C-alpha cells in the first residue's frame, strides 16, 4: 500500500530542484482541496489473469475481477473515491482513470506519477469524482490494455437532467489470442500490419490506413458475435446507451438498425442534443445517446472501421427472429455525426478568455520505422521528464495537434477536459486527428501536476507517441 505515501517519487522527480511541481506537491494538494468533496466511497479492483469465454472459445486474458469488461464501477459526483488495486498479475501495473481530473498522484502513470505496483502488491488511489459522466479505467503500462484490462467507471448525477427508462453500457474491443508484446515486436520489426499478411485495413472515414493489427474477434461487452449480448426493453422506452471504445487499434462505427440516436454526451460532457444515424468512436472515446425503441428485434452493430468485420448485439423489445451477426444496418452508411456538429451544453461551455500559451505538437512517424512520436521525438518511458511541454497554473492553453503522418491518431490529454476546435467547441478528453489534419484543443491549466498527452492506439503509445505536460512550480 503506498497510494498516499508518494513523497519518495515526488522527491525523486526532484521536487526541491525541479522547475516542475511534484506529483504530490503543495499546488497539487491545494487544487485537490478546492474540489467538491462528498463521502468517501471505497472499492477494490483485482487485476488478475483469467480465462474468458468469447462465445464457445475460451482464451487466456488479463482482466479486472476476472471478467471482460471488468464490472462497471458506479459512484456519485462529488464522491471521494478510495480505490485499492490488488495486483495479482505476473507483471507490474497501475491504473489510469481515463477522463477524470484526478489528483495528479492518482493518475496511474508508472515512473511519472507513481512507481509501478509490483506483482502481489496492493495500491490505493484517492481522488474526487468531479464531474458526472461515462469514464473508464485501464493500465498505463506497455500493451497491457490489449490483454483485456478495462472497466467502465460511471459517475452519476443525483440531479440527472436526462429522462430515460433504461441504461445500457456498451463496451467495444478488438481481441486477439496473440501476446500483444509479440504483436508490438512484429510492428517494431517493420511488419507493417502485424498478423495481417498483405491485407491492409483502409477507411475513407479515417483518411486511409485504418489500423496495424489483425484481430480475429471484435467483441461487445466481452462477447463475440457468435454469443451476442441481448438487451431487453419495452417498445417505446427511452434507453440511454453509454458507448465506450476500449479497443487498442480499432475505430468502431456504431448504429442501431431501424433507429436514430440522439447524442447527449461526448467523453462524459453534455452536448446540445443532436440526432444521428451512426457514431464513429476512436480508441478511448465515449458517447452517450438516447434511443427511443421500436417494437421488435434490432441489431446493434459496431463496424470495425476498415477491417471488414464487426462487433454485434441484439436489442429485443418484441417477438421475432433475431437478425444474423452478418447484418449491416443501412444506418451505418447514413449520417455520422461529426465533431463540428457537436456543441457543448451551456453548463459545460468553456468561458472565453485570452490565450496565454500554445503548444505545437506535430504527430510524427511512420509504419515503416514504427517510430511514432511528437515533434520527431519518441517518448523515453524510462526518463519521462526528459522533454516536457511546460504550462503555468491559471493559463489558457491551446494544444495544436498537427498530423504529418499517413495515419489517424486518437489523441488523449490526462487530467483535463479540453474544448475541441475552439473554446466554444464540445468538451472532450480524446479526439481523432486525421492524416494531414490540424486539431486544436483548448484547456485551462487548473489541475497542477505532470500529465500525459498521447495517442490512444496502445501500440503507437508504446512505440513513443507520448509526451508530458508539466506545470511549472510557482516562483
Ligand atoms: Cu497513433
């Protein structure tokens, strides 16, 4: 147990001599104090090896609590979480709470915000659930996420303004029996599409190259199409669906046959409701939608973009034959809501303020060298503070992601939620940058610490497309 006794790492990161705040420094503690506090809610997460049944095929996996996805954790906004992770894996690990502006020393980045948790050890994270929404947690070590370690984290709002009858969580993932570390080694050797032979995954929606890894399975709530989940409801009911892409190398295009979806939240933050036929989810992205259900049996299809396969579930409100897993509803090829069409709800719109700092982050690298990075530099996992990007507390900051590569990248910022495109844009923590595109992400530097910026393709991140955003100590 060492969750709160973090002084050593802060010191080894050089609190007394470093120009940057320590992960448990006074600025970090002051920001944490200022956040709303509810009751302490304790829970325990066991990371362990297991076997999962993906519809008749039993395969080894690493997961939280022995299941894929791990059992969703539900808390209320303002709750002060005290989460103990028991590491029963044969490897060191940690947990990152994706999308939550945690206290910096609870962010779960090994060698940056904590020392890795050794096999057999426990570690306690403490942070406040500051904002309602759909979040999730996963490791931040190498390719561990692709072994099945992920779980939804739902922060409920006691004054929830949305009205609905049912709520479903839909977690999407790409799955292979291969050891992800071997897949990464193949990619680093220059096998440009590991396991894919000469097949290239391509998608116009993603500007070309749609992924590097061949997955034999695409799973929805841990189930392959052969053993699809069945969601039950009554005709006319309004259901809130929380979609989460926990995949490592796959974008999903999602639709419900015979239905439109009303998008209500992006990455946990409310948007002005907008109707769409389909959604595109990059790795790490979440959308909440409301669907008013018809009478019958309907397919929920999550196309693995560019990969000629899909994850699948069935929605049943009445009698009739279930559609086959091969069905491809017309909605998939109709309107797909774009970032531009998303507007933040008034309550979560960023206030206008003069820009204090912009940080240029050119996305660099190629499949051939597998040398993914920012500004030509690959992240050095052993020396995370080697080339940090600096901010000062209180600044309005803009990150300019400039994709000079031939491939899309879902970029993710820890500890903050940004406004996408302009300060009036939707609030998100993860967004796809297409090849040749520039994506601007505005945020307020209000959560001091050392935070990762990285691509959420776990293979790209492991290969080096990561950087650290470091708050300077106040003079
Ligand atoms: Cu990437």
